[in-house]
């Protein structure tokens, strides 16, 4: 659904999200946003919070080197091969 269509029928998309049906919004044919049920959004948010902790816990279990939580959280912002991640 285009941005224009989404704007014109926004209340309908909110109703659909309440019923569990997501709406993908496109701009120039490319997906750019979605109106999703709040439960889906909360699940993604929770997964984003839990994933770094699980990755940190997995390192010692695999016999690898350990890292601090600060190092793990900073990792996406460090440079790799001369390019910022």
C-alpha cells in the first residue's frame, strides 16, 4: 500500500492491526514502514532487548573469549575493516 493510500485510510489500517493484520506501506515501490499489531511490535522490542544478553551468555558456553556487556553493546558502533558498522 502506498503512503498516499495509507494516509487516506489510516483508521482502517489501525482497525486491521487491532485484528492482527499488518499493513506494509511503500514509497516508490519499496517497503518503508508497517502498521502492525501492538503485540507484534512488543515482541520485536523484547527480542531486541534479549538478544544481546543471549549472545553474551553464549560466548563462555562455546569456550570463546568473554566480553563485557558494554563491549557487546558498543560493538555495532566500532569500525570494522575501516568502515563504521
